[in-house]
C-alpha cells in the first residue's frame, strides 16, 4: 500500500526511479522450471518481470505451475546434451573443502554421508578431526 492513497501509474514510476527501482518485462518466455530436491514446478508461457533494485535483479514469475516429481533420468528425457554428474553440487564440495581443509574426495564422501547438507558435512569432518 502506498501512503497517501492511490496514485496514477506515472507517479508510481517516478517514485520507483527515485528509489533506484526499475521493472522490465521479459518477453517471449516459453517455460520456467523451478527444481527442488524432489519436485519440479513447471510454468508454461508465464509472464516474467525483472525488478532491479539498486543493482539486484529479482525475477517475478506469474502463471500456473504444473508440479511433478523429479526422476533420476529427468535430465536425459528433457533433451539435455550431457547428463549432470552424479554427486553433490560443486559449490557444496568447494565449501566443505575450504571450511574443513580436506581433499575433494573427503569432501564428497562427507557430503554423501550428511545427505548433501554442507554444514552437517563440515561438522562431521571437524568433529572427527578433534578425536
């Protein structure tokens, strides 16, 4: 709600500019997929708007999502050129390596034992090192 009651679109646009905010539609978006560990939320032909506030871009997706479970071969059936490598994400491996000061193999093993949770993997490694 904007203080002072309703405003016309031009006033809103000027106020947003003063605050360092810009919006721009992203035309011709065919599909947006949000993947979680166990599901995919698929938006077909959504309206996508990019909101930029002081250099930070936020994407707004408007539409109806079809929710479906993820399968092990979902990447191959989607027509991707190469299947993603099995194992934890590279960012998690690097985080565990740097924080626990261990090798890549030890970091991957700890992440698998921790169910993919980087913080848990780091704690496991550090607690074993103290013994």
